[in-house]
């Protein structure tokens, strides 16, 4: 079977979280390679991965696993000089370039030849047998020989992974998800640091069919390439809309955003989430001034994370393209934010928003909206998606990996303002 070496960041390994980190990374590697009969094993501080099928496909999937710093297809041989030199020679003969360099490393210091000496001997032998030249400064190909305990890995050509930390090692957050360009990128950045987002989307249509059959679910499926099994709560906007007719127009965005925050907070315990996230970028829109962000946050019982706070739009667009969400984000979609005023106040007073939220009985309104919500779950390993009323889905334990163990069906509780 084609074999790959997969390296993770040493920095992440400091401290007591090491076993958890490694368990999560191994699990996520296996998950990303579903259907390719993957075998993942740990050797001297790196993973060896065996997987069936096209190496290009395997490489594409490995590059979606957070925690992977780099990977390469390898030939594994026994740690004897003759076997190593035969494998190195085969690599050199297979390479198109005329110049090369050998890099040898020993994870197993009991190997009888030192790294420098091994590289020198291999280099001399390859040069003699192939007629190619050693070029230490600008080689056409670098051939690596990493001696581990019980085996040697020979490879050339490393590919970068996405870096970061394995998804699942940093807890869950309720992520306010609009399906614009920003919120999917924010989700990706949260996953990059090990968080698992549970998506929360507010929809305008009379029923959940419209968002279910739109870019909203397409984006969740695209992001599941990185995060695995994904859950989303679809919350109707209608209850809120009916209850807030006549609220001051210039406060509408801040008021609605406060409502979204409170809804996410109320949902958090059912999913074992310890934070709330948004795709806000400072001053990108009137609703995202520092004062309006403060009005959003006032009275929050959970920390609020804004991975894109300091990103320019161009930077966000570049990321969206590279992670594969940009095109879907541009698809036509009737968003509830489109109907709130285009000219909001840039300094909504936090205390005013809190007073209005109380007067309009947001706590009860949140409860009502949650009662009418839908849960969508997508499992990339099976390609299966499910949508069901939220309460029923929670009772069934349908949150899957997105749901905390031990709290199946825990009814969302609503705190006041
Ligand atoms: P995006 O590109 O993420 O849609 P935006 O530029 O449209 O962002 P806003 O509409 O002000 O900006 O939304 C800012 C943030 O508020 C979003 O990133 C998201 O976290 C949240 N949000 C906006 N609309 C919704 C929605 N319909 N459902 C859930 N969250 C939303
Ligand atoms: Mg935005």
C-alpha cells in the first residue's frame, strides 16, 4: 500500500496534552481518509499512514487535516545501509533533475552510521551510479533518508499541511453562520486552532426547506472536509420579526445581533459548547464598529470569539478562495440581514440594547424560536445528511460529534438578557 509520513508540530506536543493531541490527530487522519482503508501508526514522533488509491487524492485529503505540518509519500525499508542506498538510488533515478542533495537524519541514534556520514556516502554512491551531480546549495531534488527504530523512510518532495491543532482538542463553540464570505472563513480559522464549530443560522424563509437546499448547507458540507461530522441549527427569523415590529430602525441591526447572541447562548449547553463565535471584522460594516460589538457582548455569559476581527476583506477573500468556500459564498441567497436597515447607528448604546431586549422579552422569544428550529447534520464519511426538528434531533443524540456526551436531549435553557 502507498505509505506516507505525516509530521505534526513539535510545539503542540509540549505539556500534558500530548496524548490527547495525538489521539485526536490520529482519529482525524483516519476520518479524512475514510474509504481508503487507512492504517495510521505512530513511530518516533511522526505518523506513518498507509492508504489505498490515488496518491493525489490522499495528498488532497491529508492537506485538510489540522495539526499536519507537512507530509510526503515514502518508501520504507529496513534500517540497513544496503537497503537504504537501494531506495535512495531508486528515488534519484526516478527524478528528472540532474542535480540532487541527500539529507539524512537519525531518530534512532543507535544506527551505526552518523547522519553526516550517511548523507555523504549515499551522495557519493548516487553520483557514481547515476551520473547526476551533488548540489548542496540549489539541488534539483532533495532526497531524505530518515532512520527510525526498525525502519528507514526514504522520500523526496514534501507537501505542506494546514498546520494548527487537531479539530476537537479545543472544545466547541456556537458559530453564528450567515453564509457570506466571512463566517465560513471564521469557522475554518476556529477549526485550525482545534475548535469544533456548531453552526447557527437564522433564516428568513417561511420554512427550513429554503436554507436546507441552498449555499448554507453546501458551505457546511465544504467545511466538513476540515471538521468532519458537522451540525447546524436553523433558527427561524419570523418570531423575532413579528415581535419587534416598530423597534427603532437605526437600532435594528444591533438588536437582532443581540438576539442571535442570546439564542446561541441558550443553545450552547445542549451542544457542550463553551463559547460563541462570529465572522465580525472590526469596522467592516456599521454593525461591526467597536461600540456595536460591545453592544453585542454586554451581559454575555460565554466568551465571544471573532477570528476575523483584524482581517482586511482582501485577506478574507484570499483565504476563502484557498479553503474552497468563496464560490458558494457568492451564490444568490435571501438573507434575513438584507431586510434590516442599511443605515444603522454606528454607536448603539449597549445599555439601550439591553433595555430593549428586556422590554421585548427576548428570553421568551429565544425559547420560542428554538422550539421552531431545525437541526441539520452532515457526515462526510457516509455522505449522509439529516434534517429534523431540533428537539427531536437532540433527544435522538443527533448532534453526533457536535454534541456533548452525557447531555443527550438536554433542553436548551434561556437566561434573561
Ligand atoms: P458574512 O460574510 O459572514 O455574511 P457580513 O459581512 O455579511 O458577514 P454581517 O451581516 O454584519 O456581515 O454579519 C456579521 C456576522 O454576524 C456574520 O459573520 C455572522 O457571524 C453573523 N450573522 C449575520 N447574519 C447571520 C445569520 N443570518 N445567521 C447567523 N449569523 C449571522
Ligand atoms: Mg462581514
